[in-house]
């Protein structure tokens, strides 16, 4: 028995063939290259066909396919809202895949944050946990939440969109496109905050001031931090404060066993886990915060893809 797992990211599509015990039998990827609407749908269809051809070559039968998307997945309809792909406001991605697979193949769609916690629960840091949260910090911010052994979806499949958390006052219009938390502490947010500090703080020259503002990235900030740059230190102190407040809120609401940090920022931000915990202790329910464990992902960049494979396996077998 084998399944297809697909990870539709911001810039590329990754996919693989998984055995029922989690072995990755084959993996490939391709760039999205700013495709829109049905162009992106056709890319996925052709990619699935390639995976099926590989399965045939390996003489294995595909029973299900799971795909994750960055955005909102409507569980009942299989349609998605993916803001990184123009024309995907309510795109029927499940049907597009169903059109190119055998009629007996089950197709499941979910969000990348959901698949990340699925992956960690199956083969990663959350194994054995019935209450765990994957805090994904990359270009944006989201949380995959398992409570009492079940994924938390919410009334309209939007639960976990914590980039929109209000963690600062007063409200500012600059928060509107992505939310207050994401503005300050995502990969994009770290670069934005650094630019604001550079513009307002003329006292320090520093490494980051030498960069053109529109070219400044979170990677630059982490690199400058390692060289004791004042602006980088201020920027990441702000991010640590926001990550700590977010952990405190998650702990106080869900009382999880673990919070697992992943995404492109963790990574380099893994060095701040202890600092994040100390910040969280200031705000969190005092008993619950002593019970939770903060960890970085055991699966790294593969967490979402592995979770997509797990999701497909769940569709045909009761994997707990």
C-alpha cells in the first residue's frame, strides 16, 4: 500500500510516494513560477501523473493522495483559498487531482499548518502527544493544533490563523494585510521591523544599514545578529517578545504537552527557544506553562510533506 503526499508551497510544489510505515519511496519537486489559476492546477495534475508513473515503475499501487496548501482548505468541498496563487480564492484543487487519478484513489486536502502537526505527530517531535501545537514561522505564521487527539479546524476551517493575533496596541493600518503578530515576527515581519528601526535609529551605523532597504531579509538580520549588530539584536528581541506572548496564549488556551517550532525561521531562531520560554512565563497560566515543552521540529522542511502523506494514509487506514 502506498500514497501520494503533496506540499504546495509559496514557490514550489514538492511531492513523494510514501509506504504505510512512513518510508519515503520517491520524492521530486518543481517550481510554481508565478503560475495562476488553472495554470497552477495543470502543474499539479502533471506532477501527480509523474508520481503515478514512478509508482508504476516501482510496481506499487496508489490508494490515496493528500495535498496541503498555504491558506485555507475547505474540508467538505476540497476547495482552497491560497493567497500566493492568483485566482485561487475558491479553487477546486481536490477535483483537479481526482481528474487525473484512478477513480478508487481517495484525495484529501488540508492546510500546511494542519499537515505540519500531522507530520510531527506521526514521525516527529509530537509522537505520543494528544495535545500538541506546531507553530509555523516562515514567510507567514500559522499554528497546527491537535487537542485531545483531534485536529482543531474551527467552524469554517480557519482555526490556527494566529498570524492575525492582536499582540500590540494601538492598532495600526500596517497590520491589515497580514495581522499584528505576523507583521512583527514572521520572516517577512523580521525584515520589516529591521527596516523600521534603521529608518528611526540614526545613531548606529551597523551591518544592516549597509544593505539596501528593499533587499533586506530575515536571513540578513540573523547573520548580523551573530556579529553582535545592534539593530539585529533589537529586531530579534522584538520577535522573541512576540513569540513568547504567542506561546503564552497557546498554553493558556489549549494546555498542550508540546509546542513545536518549525518553518524557515526555525532554523536560525532555534537558538532563542529558552528566551521564548522565559518571555512566555511572564504571561501564561502559571501551572500550564510549567507543564509544556518547547521544541524545534524533528522533521525540518519535510514536516508538511510527511504530514500530507500521513493525511492520505488516514483516508484509507486508521492511523492514530
